[in-house]
């Protein structure tokens, strides 16, 4: 297994686990949009921003670097935006989170397409997750326009994204193991 693949595997696994844990904590902590809930809302895009920075260090070359950097900056801005929107209510949070999900989902699809080689596991889980993020982000913006927007959907979003990252990590590990056994 190459160093890049090994680091990417750990990154995907760690990011996936963090997303699932975040979803569980947020599901129990957001009954009111108080300081704790807003802090959690800020943390989620920051996880993505830090993951993008780690990803950049892992892949010093490659056509996906600009998109990964863009996504990291976008996620940092989304963290600030969600923090500010938290004082305006659930609808404002859903608008910001939805806009971030749309753009970062599109970026995830672009990175996945550029990493479709066999060494990096064809990236199907990342492509599906990015596409779903795009669609769900649009749904959040529509929901925010409705009468009683709910932040419950964010836990489902984070759980789904986390599971896709974990599946991608498992696929990377499986492919690396398979490649090692063929080499022997």
C-alpha cells in the first residue's frame, strides 16, 4: 500500500467515524438552538476543512488539489456562516448548511472523478456521497423556506456522509490487501 493510499485510508476512516459521532451528539443536543448546538454546527464544517488540509498534504501533486483547497476554504467559511446563522434560527442555519452541502458536494464529486484510478478504490462511495450532498443541500434550502424547518435532518446527513467515508476506507483497505496478495 502506498503512503498516499494509507494516509487517505486513515483520513477517510477518521472522518467517517467523526461524522457518525458528531451526528449522534448533535441528535441529542440540538433540541434548542443554544450555544452548544451552534458550537456543534460550527464544528461539523471545520471537520471537513481540516480533512481537506490533511488531504492536501497527502497528495502533493494531482489535478484535484485546487478543488480540495477550494473545499477546505469553503468549509471554513461555512463554519463561520453557520455560527452567524445560528443566532437567526433554524431556517437560516439550513440555508447556510444547504448552500455549503451543494457546493462541497459538487467539489467532492470532482475530486472523486479525478481519483477514479484503481489504487484509490474507484471512489464510488465518494461520488455517491458528493452527489447526495448536492441534492440534500437543495432540499435543505427548500425546507428552510417552509413553515417549520427542523435541524433533525443534519444528523441524518452527517451519518450518511460518515458511512460513505467509512465504506471508502474499507474499499481502500480491501484493494490494498488484494494487491499485496497478488504481489506475493
